[in-house]
C-alpha cells in the first residue's frame, strides 16, 4: 500500500536501460481489427450465403507485401472477413487503379451491369486511340466532333446562365402583376366571345321573326296571286296607317303586342266532319189585298160585329 502513492520509483544502482529488449510497434500487432462495411455484394463459395453491400463486419486489416503492395506510390490494403453463416474466411483488397475493391478469394462478386458499361466505354476509347494513330483523317474528324460538342455544351451553359440571371431579377410583385394582366386579358377575350355569341343569337331571333305571317286557307278557297297579294299588302299597310292615325294615345306603362311579320298564305284542309251550310227558305210574298182580306175575316168573326153594306 505504501508504493501506491509514491511519486518516484526505485532504480537500483546496476540498472541499465539499454539492456531492455525493444520491438517495433508494427511487429507487435501486424493485423489490427477495423469496423467496416462490405464494399460490394458477394456470395460465399462455401455455403452459398449472399452478403449484400453495406453489411458491417469486424475485419482484420493488413498491408499487402511485395511488388503488388503499391500502385503509383499508393499502398494497397487487404481485409479479412468471415461469412455470417459458416464463418469461412474471405479476403478483399483495395484496387486504386480502378478506384474500387477487388475480391481475392473465398467469395464471388455479384453481377453488376454498370461494370460492363464502363468496360465497353474503355474499349471504345482504346479503339479510338488506335484508329487515330493509324489514320490522321480519323483523328481530324474526332477532333472536329469534340469541338462541336464542346461548343454545344458552352451554348447550353450560356442559356442556363441567362435564364438564371433573368429569374434572379424577378421579384414577387412583378410576377403577381404579370399574372393579373394575363387574367384580365383572358377575361376580356372571354367577354368578347360571349358578346359575339349574343349578337349571333339576336340575329337568329330577328331572322325567325322576319319570316312571313301564316294565313291558313280552307278547302275551296283559291290562293291569291302575287299581284293580289301585293295589293292586299298595300291595302293592309294603308289601313294600318289610318288606324295608327285614329288610334288613341296609349300610356307607356300599357303592354304592347309584338309586331307580327309580313303575310304568308298557307292552304289548310277543312275538317271532314264539318257539314255543308244549308240555305234558309225564302219568305212568302204578301200583297195589300191579302192583308185586307185577313182584316175583313177577322172583323166578321168577332162578336158584335156589323156586316158591310
């Protein structure tokens, strides 16, 4: 208990610190445990278990030794994982050349379509470089296409910048005012269309009332000719003018009958059940002698009458 609170330790006279064995820290624990996630989806070759990208593991990390341990001065690391089902160990190492991870053993990487697309693009680029080396005209054509594509991209960027600057100058009040003017314009157009439609309807009504007046004719009546129709129209016009002169003044509040259109004659059939009119019998003619005879006979038959001498 006395040594627990002592500030200084005891060093014997024959103590030599150089005799203490020392080892490098890298030799103490070359594989240290790190917590990391699977960088890709894999399938265990031992039990067939699928382990998907993003699953967390406590893996051992170490440096790859030898000439394969570096790529352009970048160190390559190896990670040791264990299957979640059968605990079989598999290894994955970094791939700085392709900016990815590479499977070493124990598992197989699942199919990823984007890898094929990247490989195809790489093949096309290599084929283009090879053709440019062999054919100067192909190189010139590719250069022209690249410059045209670059100009199109710059034009699109300029258009986007112009639109952004135009939008930056706008404020809420300007947008509201523009919307209000647009709404007023649309309302005016709708009102004009409605007015035009109303005028058309009014013209249709006037045409309907401008049709001639219909006059029905019974069977046996003759249809008047054009001259008689014009004469009757003139007569009716003069008669209506005379009536208008002699007509009494009517107050504004009185209801007016609608003006009927001009006369048009339509012949109508008489009903079948109607009987022919019967002429009245003529009255018998009575003379002066007959009247006197009747008077004499009535005088003689009356009581107290006297005979004629």
